[in-house]
């Protein structure tokens, strides 16, 4: 056990904890956490805008930068946008994220040993992020 699921209160493993952390990063607006005012990246504010190639690039860059900055157990290798323009305009964005998995990078002292490459999906549905 590494953490508790924020919805059910059940114990979860380290990888599920890292995915939960990614969900929190992308649904918490900057300034909402008092001691970390600069933290987090609320991408839900970009959903529903006119989908142009520049906005796709911004989404990908923000996803990569936020994960690299706030979740030390992941190092992003690649971010792909998955889904149609109509789905994104309706507020349903899907990303496929490939990361280096470093399960002990959040500990003190950190161990940055990469134990493999993992791929997970990040979906934005009705203003909430879901990583799986």
C-alpha cells in the first residue's frame, strides 16, 4: 500500500497513487492550495475552445510540463491527443501519455531509477480529469 483512494478511501498501490496525483494536478486550479499557490494546472479551462493546431500543441505542452513539475514518479516521454475535434469541443479530451516510471522518486532521499516505461490515458470528462 502506498496511499488511499480519494474517492473510496481504500488502500492503493504506488502506481495508482501516481495516477491519482496526475488527476489532482489537472483538476486543481492554481492558487487553490494555500502552501502551493503556484502548483497545479487546471486544463479544463481550455476545453471547449476553438480547436486549432496551436491549441493542441498547448495542451500537449501543458500536460508534459505539469506532470514533469509536480509528479516526480513520472518523466513524460510523449503525449498524444486522442479523439475528434467535436469531442474536444464538447469537453471530452483524451490523451495517451507515455512516461518513464520511477517508483521511488518521491521519497527522501529520492531514487530516480527508471523501472520501465508505462502508458496511461488521461481523460477530461465534464470538467474532471481521469487517469487510467
